[in-house]
C-alpha cells in the first residue's frame, strides 16, 4: 500500500494527462490574474515593533519633549585643500537656498519656520546687521544689533540682553553679503568663530567639520541643513519629500564643483537605480547561462522548452499570488523569483532525467524486464519513482522558508509566505503539469515515428559517469576517512563561526559603485554612479548626521535637580573613550546635548542665568552646585525652547525628567551605537541619583535587530526539528527505518557548518538578514539529501550488491543533482554581480550553500549509508 500511492498517482497522471494540462492551465490563468487585478505597490523593508524598556523610554520622550521630527537632508560643500568659508562660496550657498524656495516642488516640502540653515546664514545676518547699523548711523540712529536667521543674533559681539530686530529674508541676506568685501567677511567669520564669542542660537562650529581648528577662518568643508516637513504633518507625501531631495541634489550639483546631498530620498533613489541597473546587467547573463546549462544537461530542444515553460508558469503563480494577497514589493522580495527559478530547474531535471532512465529501461519494470519502454510506461515509472522525493523535498524546503514567518518584521513574513507558496507552486507544476505536457509531446512524436533517444545525465558512458561512479567507489572504500574529513572541516567552520560578525549596520545596505570592468559595458547596460555609501562615510567622519531617528537619546528620571546630574552629564561629554560611535566635536567634546550644555550656552548669552550659576558654583566648573531647581526656573524664563528640549517641568513647577541627545556616527553599526550610548547612560546613572535609559533611533534599531535575530534563530531551530521529524517519520512509514531520516540530515548540518565558516572568512555577517538565507540553506540541502537517500532506498530493493546500489544511485540521481546544482548555483551566483549589497550577499551565500549541499550529499551521505549498512550487517 505504501509503495502503491506513488504508483497510483503516476497511473492517474498518464491516464488523465490532457485533463491535468487543461485544469492546471485554467488554474494558472486564475492565479496569474492576481498580478493584474491585485495590488503590489512598492513597500518599505519596515521596522518591527518590539516591546522594550528602550521603546517605552522613547515613547515617553516623544510624548514629553518638543522633539523636532523634521526630515533633514544635509548639503555638504567640499574643497579639498581649499577654503569653503570665502565670500564667494558662502554666496553660492545662499543663492542655492533661494533656488530651493523658487522651485515649487522643493518649496512645498520645506518647513515653514526654517527651510535651510548653515554658517552662510549666520555670516549673512551679521553682514545684514552691520548694513542696517551703517544705514542707521547715516540717518542719525544707533541701532547696531540684528538678528540672524533662525533666531541667531546677527551681531556676534553684541552684549547679553540685546534686543532683536526683524529676521532678514534670504534676499536681504544675499544683498547684504554681496555688499560686503572679502576682508569684511573674513572679519565677521573671525568674530563668530572665536571660541570665546557669545553667539546665541546655532553654534557656527556645528556646520564645520569635526577636524576644524577652532578660531580659524578656514575650512575645507561645511554643511547646510535643509529641513523638510514630515509627510504625516503636511500635504507633502513621503514620495514628494524624497523627490524634493533628489531635485535639491541636482541643484547642488549644478552650483558646486564638489558637493553632495545626503538624505533618505537620495538613498532610496540610488538604491532603486542600483536594483534596476543590477537586473539590466545580470538578467541577460542569467538567461544565457541558464539556457547554456540547460542545453548541456538536456541536449534536447523540446525538453529545454518544456522546462522553461514550467518555470514561466511558476513565475506566473508567484506574481499572481503576490497580487491576490496584496503583498507590496520591496528589496527583500527581489531574490524570490531567482530562488523559484533555481528550484524549478532542479525539479524539472529530476522529472526529465527519471523519465529518460525509465524510457531506456534502466529502471526495472514490475515484471523485471529492462526493455525500452513506450512514453506512457516510461512516464508512469519515472513519476512513480520520483514524486515521493519531490513531495518530501517540497515540504521540507517550504518549511525552511515558512519558518521565517515568526519574524516580527513584515517584509520577512512576506518573504516567507511568497517563498513557501512558491515551493508549492513548483511541486504542482513539475509533479503534474510538466510531466503531463511532456508525455503528450512524447506521444505526439512517437506516433509520427520520431525515435527520441536521450540518455539521462551521468547514466550513459563518458567522463561524468566515471566521475560519479568514482564517488560511489570512494564511499565504499574509504567511508570513515571521508566522514572524518568532513566533520573536521565542519568543526573548523563551526569554530570560525564563533567569531562571525552578528552586528547590523544600515550602511551595509547602501549601493556600492560598480566595478571598473562594468564601465566598459555598452550604453544601455552601463551602470550609473553610486556615491551614497562614500558620502555617508565622509559625512560620518567629518560631521554629525542629522535627521529623524539619527541621534541616540538618554532619558533621565528621578532626582533630576541634583547637582551631581549636571556634573555627570558634563563629564560624559568630556569622555570620548567609547568605541568611536559618538561624534566628537571640534572642541574635543562628545556631541551630547544635556542640561549642562544648555545651561552653559544660555549663560553665555544671558546675564541673569550667568549670575545665578556663578553664585551657586562652588568648584568653578561653570555649573551650579546647589539650588539647581531655581537655576532651571531661570533657564526656562530666559530660553524656554532650549530648556524644554532637555528638561521636563510639571504644571506645579517640579522637574520630572531630563533628556540627553547624543550625536552618533551614521556609518556605525546599531549595536556599536547602542553600546556607546548605554555606556554614557550607565556612567551618569552611577554618578547621579537618577535612572538613565538609553534609547533613540539607533538604539531602538539595535534592540529590534537583536530581537529579530533571536526570533530567526528560533525559526532556524524549528526548521531543523520539523525537517528531522518529517524525515524520520517518512522512513519509519516506508521501511521502519527512522534512523535514515537522521542520516539524511547529517550532511545538511555539515554543509551548514562549512557555510558559516566561509561566511566568517569572507566577513559576511550572520545577522537578521543573512540568518534568513542560511535557514533556507537547510531547505535546499535537504532537497538534495532526500533525492539521494530516496534513490538509495529504491535501488537497494532492486540490487543485491551495495556497490551496484551506490553506483545506480549516484550515477542516476547524482547526474540530475549535478545539473540542478550547477544551474541553481549559477542562477544565484550571478547575483554576486549585483550593485546592491543585500543582493550580493544573497547570491554569494545561497550559491555557496547549494555547492556545499551538493558536495556533502554526494560524498558524506553515501559514506554514512555505507557505514549504516555495515553496522546493520554486523548486528544481524
């Protein structure tokens, strides 16, 4: 009965082949209609929601403090070895800002209060203030003070409490700076950049590189911050905000010889372009490579066309299911079609090669004859011999994919669903539609006297058969040596994996510039230039990155009026001995905004606050050592906006919490950033009577990625357990030998250890991205292992000799596996040419996993089967 199920299915297929073809074509049309009727808009990778103390702290910060959630892009102007603080260069930036407002699409996204701010605005407002002063003097007045854009006092030398005049417009700033000479601009710069100068509002040094030498009037780079309204708070959509950044980049490129814009819109634009260029370049390569390998494997045009047709139907199912389920497209899903194509070729090869073996009489018939069969009998025998292996492989592989559905990240869940359902589609197409279609074509040619003789790969004579037979001989003669060698290599791989990088870095997802050889490709295939990764590195090394979720934050709760808190926060800014993820300013202090830094800044501008601190400062460090709450009250009176950014005051006047904002490197891994911010928090918590919770965008990313990684590893374990149970149950059901299921999984685990060791050697991280790929390696490896072990069980019944069993197994199934491994590995391997790093890693890791799985299943598995046979013989 157990062996009758595949035979009965095969009998049904050959007797109802036309019905099956018609039915599955109708089903394919209905499923494929989802690609047209359904919705598959572009989507983002997404962020998972994780309940954690860090997230709770961030929620309290967002609810309590006046958090500036504007979208910020940074315009960086460079002149290597030159000076970007010249009158001409500053005027260029002001005129550039004017262009931003003149461009309707850009202006619609700019924040109303402040469109852009840079040192050029501060200098221009000083120039405007002096211009107004000169006019007032000429008219007999004595108004010598002005106000800079964004609330910055124009006259850097004005005393505390000076009254502010109306903020000048951009046109007034440009006119004022144009009216000044180079020498006057140099004078203004020397005043506002004097470390001892009192400059209210934005610190001019914040717009200069961290390597800038304080007090000098020269710098080889500067940045301008462009503030855009968050899409949720305006009529501007996220797409319009991103498009505006791309338009800003075009204006900057036309205005400056060496400058760039960095923002999410630029990242998305280059990433999309990189993906498009990648497929333009590699699709022809993949198609040619695939057709060449198929032509070599099949050596028959009809079989190639039938196989390609089956692949096309699978892709139709994939697109249709995605549409019906409304799953949005994103970069995570790009690799799924490649995966389905590779596995489709694998299934096709097994079906076609098993048919060829049956047609030539290599597979025994029920009556023991070995004569050449007619197409119907051949397909019946071929399908009966392979369908159970295909079903088992499909189930185990689908489990490998679907186990990732437990991920809290929506894009990974979508990946799991489409991959798992795609495997089901592959099984249906290549276990039913393709065999039925091939049978009808074979019958057609047979009726017309066309004798189609095509040997299965590895079964006929030639070097490939000798190679595969040699593998069988090696398994019989030196099984212990092969197994020990494989285990030693696996142990080495496992040891190397202990040092594998598990950190998650968003910079690793940015597109890389194309290799030099791609520059010689013809025009339509030539890739564009990708500078965003280099720009991020430059920005991180020289400036503080700005924007939503770019800073670390620390929420301080408890006795926030304790003087020890101010001292601890101040000392934290002086300690720059962390891992390097915290930005260090030109003054040598960490870029940390705290109650201490705000007090110092306001005291430099306001005599009342300065006097209050001086009367309470007993150790001369410029901070109050008693009666801190009273000083906080004066701080709120003098600068409520600055005070409310670092302190939370209740309605009764008491102080509930404080906040630190920590500038961090944009190209540092989230775990490194989180570690440094937590170090600052723990230091403050140890020195002051407060509870300090590290949070902020980068810290939350680290928490999410760590939780995601743990979840995926759990899915990894679930995959192993389920597949082990499946294989053990299958072999118990078939032959009461559940141990074969364990043996079938061993080479998969060995190949996995080899893969992890190689990833460590290639510096490919094992994080929430690549753990998905390696979990799929189990499913792919089990596919090969099942085909070998299933064929071995079938051949063992037919042959008395172990040598004949191994030879028949490895020359028959081994040939199909080789063709499958080559096509699938090549299909994935071509992704190594991708300009998108995630696609590169997917191609490399998956390609290696296929190669290792094939090698392990063709060497280690036969040896284990031989050792099992010998052990059973001794026991008997």
